[in-house]
C-alpha cells in the first residue's frame, strides 16, 4: 500500500475515514471489556469508558455519510438497480456473518437459539432474542434496515428536509404501534418491537438520527455547500474533543459504575441529539483538514485495521473470542490477537467473497 505522502487528497481523506472505523471498533471493544478493569482505573476514566458504546453511533454516522455519498438516490432509479444495490450491501456484511454463525451452530457447546431468526437477522427486532447467537449482531439488523431505507431517505432529503423528518417520525411511531398492537393481540411473548426503550436503542427507527446526520453532510458536499463547514476552524480537534466530552457528560447520569448514563432519559437525549453532531464534525475534519490525526488514521496499518474492523466487531466478543479464551487470555484481553485474526480473515475470506459478489452482480 502506498504511504500517505503519495496519496491523492481524495485517497487520503477516505483512508482516514477507514482508519476512523478502527478507532470506533476499538472503543466498542473497550466498552465490552471495561468490567475487567473496573477496579483498577480511576473512577472518572471508568465513567468515560462506560459510555464507549458510542463507537457504534460513530459507525452509524459514518455509514450514513458513506452510503449517501456513494449511492445518493441512484438505487431507486429502477427496480433492478435497487435490487443490485441491496444485494451488494448484503454481500458486504452477510457472508462472513453467516460463516461465523454456522461455525457457532455446529459447535455443540454453543449453538443455541432460533437459527432461522438469527440467520435472517430478524431476531434483532426482539428485545428478548436480539443478543442470541452472536450478541453484537443486533446492530446488523439496524444497519440492514438503514440500507433498505437509505436511497428513499436521500431522495426525500434532497427534495425538502421536512419530508425526511416527518418520514422518520412516522417510522418510529409505526414501529411503536406495531409492537403495542402485537402485545394486545397475543401478549407478544418474544417482545418484538417492545419495550419503548428497546425501540430507541436497538432499532433503526430509534437510531435513524445517527444515520441521517451523516447523510445530511453527504448532501451538502454533493451540492457544493461544504463551504459552510470550511469556515469553522479546527474541525477535527473540535469534533474529537466534542465526542469525548459528550461521552463523559452522558456518563454523569450513570446511576452506578455498572450502568450507562445512556439508559437515562437525559443521557439518551444527549446520545441521540448532540453526540452525532460532534461525530459528523470529526468526519468533516478528516475530510477537509490536513492534520496529524488525518495522517495517522490514513496510515497503511490503520487503513488495514479499518478494513478489517467489521470482522473484528463480529469476533471481539461472543463466540469467537470465547473460544480463543479457552486456549489463552493475554493481558490486553486478546485485543491484539483479535485484530491479527481479523486482518487474516479479511484478506482470506471477507474481501475475496465481496470481490466475487461484486463481479457477479455487475454481470
């Protein structure tokens, strides 16, 4: 891979966004392992780490920007183009998920749960089942839902902003009503689209703002209105410092060291309404500013890790990591070995499968 000195400005900024994925995935790893360091670190640092679930929000905002920037409303120009778009996005995340999931189900010590629901990601709509199989796969259900709605969202966004706002409010209301009606009919034993807190935190209807903020920036750049952000100085610094400060402020609402401030109404509002603004400011900074952080995130090693971040996300907790821990557990909670394994799986499985699917779909 070429070093950053030989990269064009466009390559540099998109490589930096790939490195940004490594950063977000690492924050999620820290969040899931914080309990092992709970009594060995300063309480204020623990307060911050308790909110590192924001790595998922960072990935959602980035996804909103990249999907809108890449596809805009092209997928809905015809039924065929929309189908090709959906299949291409599914080819990016489903094959490697299905491979790991198949190994999980073939393992008699682990393979529990409704395979049909888990393979289809429909379990992600149930607050009872969403952590079965690979626990982190609930977020894939959210991501797939975004892929389905993204082209229409971008089209509405280009026409009039109020249209997209009303549409997402309507989607949230419809999701809540479906869950309530389901409960009235038969008690909804598996709690699909229930309770309200689950809708906010675990469904696309509740987290659509994070994707929308990224899409808004993509729209501004596509319309040549990015000069609005150019005038703001130190966007990279302002964005990343804002992310950390916002996470800490969410943590101020933690009931105790075992819970997250996001679980409170105040913390949730900060998470959904304020955090995405700082995330998108950091992304804009990486795009338009030449900084040392941009160069670091665009470095070959972080780009490689960023490319492998999806697999890392799939294996950093749950089945694969639990299997690794049966053989050894390093002081870093296997952080390093998990990244090495992720890179190997990316080049040996994920990338070849995706390249094959792209070529097949182009035919």
